[in-house]
């Protein structure tokens, strides 16, 4: 596949990139998966 980038696996986590909305989204998803605190659960409901 010519469109495959072998360095994609070595790319930094989106949360490490500043000023990125994707970092906020990924960080929120990680918070849900790793540490579902009451605050995160409340934010998920509302």
C-alpha cells in the first residue's frame, strides 16, 4: 500500500501536541477508559 506511513506508529500521542482539539478529545476518551472519576461521569451525563 503506497499510502501507508511506517512512521505512523512512532508518532507522538495527540495529547503531546499543543493547541490541538484532537488532543482534548483523545484525553477525554482516555479519561473515560482509564480513570472514570465521578467528575468525568457527571460530564458524560450532561
